[in-house]
C-alpha cells in the first residue's frame, strides 16, 4: 500500500535517486557474484509486496531456504527509493521494485538485474481525478498535481497519449503524496494524479470525476521482485527458494477460508490497515497468484510493448543517465532472446525460468 506515511518518493523514480544509484554503483562492488549460502532481500510497503514480510514472519521463507541449505533474510526499508539504492550499491541481493524503477535506477546504474518474480500490475490502484475535467481531452490547459517522475507521472503521459495530447498541453505541479489529499481539497487545485489509498479519498470528494486509471493501461505498472543477475546465475537455488516461498504464500493470499483471512489480516496490519483495507486494494490489483499466469504475462509480446513505452518515457525525462543518446542505451532482455535496445548492454532481464519451475512443480 502506498501510504501517507511513505516518503514523498514512494514508488517513484527520481533524477536525484537515479544519480545517487549510479554513483553508488560506480563506487561500490555489487552483491558478490559467487556461490554463497546467505542472501538478503529488501522490501517496502505496498499491497503487492506484503506477502514477503508475511512469508518471513510465518516461516515460509525459512522453510524454502532450509530446503536448499540457505539463509534468506527479508528486511524492511522505510524509504522505497533508498531500498533500490541499497540494492544497487550491493547491500541487498534482491529488492521489491516496479518495472520502471528497475530500469531507471539499478539498470541505468550498471547493475545487471533480473525480474525473478512478476507479482502483479496496477489495475485501478492509480488514477487521474478532476473537479473540472470529464475526460482526458478536457485536461488541455489544466494544472495537474502529482509526484513528478513517479508512476503517476507515467500514468498521466500514457493517458494524454490516448487523447492526442502531451505534457506541453498542460502544467504539472510537483506535489508530495503526503500532501495530495489536502491539495485536492484546496479551491485552486483542479486535478490530481495519485494512487490508493489516496486515490479513494480524492475520488470521494464532492464533484470529483476519475477521468483515467491504470486499468486502462493494463499490465504497464508492474510490481516485482528483482535480483542481481550474477548472484542468481551463481546461486540458482536462491531463485528456487524465493519462487517456492512466493507461490506458497500466494495460495494463502487468494484463500477465502480461515487461513487466507488470517494471512491477509496480517498483511493488512503490517501495511497500516486491516483485512478489509487490504482486500480493497487487492481488488484494484491484478495479482498473478498463479505461477502459470505470471509466466504467460512475462512471455507476452505486450510486455515488450510496455517496456518500450517505459524506456521512452524514461529517456524523455532524463532518467537513463547523463548523456544517454537514445532509449536504446540500456538493453532490456525478454524470454526467447528478444532484446529492446543495446544487445551488448543488457542490464534488465525478464526471466520466467523460476516461475516456470513453480508452475510445473519442479522446485
């Protein structure tokens, strides 16, 4: 859950963070690429990532780590961007991250990163709400408040595309997520772009109209667990243990009986809400509870199209590094050998292998 208690950089990718990550990557050794027995995963609060701390507390992570003779530590980081920076600097072997941020922070910083588990995508959790506009076309000439260079900014850009508009047709005002609801209540604010639970609050305001949400660009705002590619290559059992723990936990997330209710209540409490609040956010999230569904999504040509949109947005906003000549500067690898960008500089990889093992019962 992207909560009010989150930093204003929650699930955002910023120029400052990208620059810091690049500097850290250049000055520190990434997670050691060698056979080892102990691993560290960083997570931050969001509906699609809460299964990780629950799995750790419930002993599910330990069960699967023990199966392969490993130790896997699952650690909460209070600031989302800081968690990615620490992963990029080699402090963690894996991190919960969006597809956009995986590209613009570790990959742009030179750290070869693999999307090990594609967990979900926003399916209504992010939206554009206006007091004056009734459609995206009506946003022309408006002032729009959002967290700049975040998933909200990306959502706005994609919405404008659908109406033949661009950012130059309106004015963007950078606004902290912590201030978003109050900003929308102010008479001078007409339109905001935000995420749940803030989205639900602004939509409930009198006269508010949601003119666009993430369900209209399905599959584009993706939440996943990414790991260091070299660490995974040298320690395949690490990937197996993570996949096993994740899908055992997914079975509980979708279980409507007592065990599932208990698990979701715990996940809700860990994220600052309750089971009802957690379930409400799950309803606006396309959760890949089935490994087979996650594999199909990862192998889809739609993912290639999505990442093309993401890399173009990132390049246009200066997020692929200083002096990047084009969106092709970083290679993005997909199943079957497909690569977007520089094939000699692939730094972000979508690898369904471990999800396939889970789907086939081979873990």
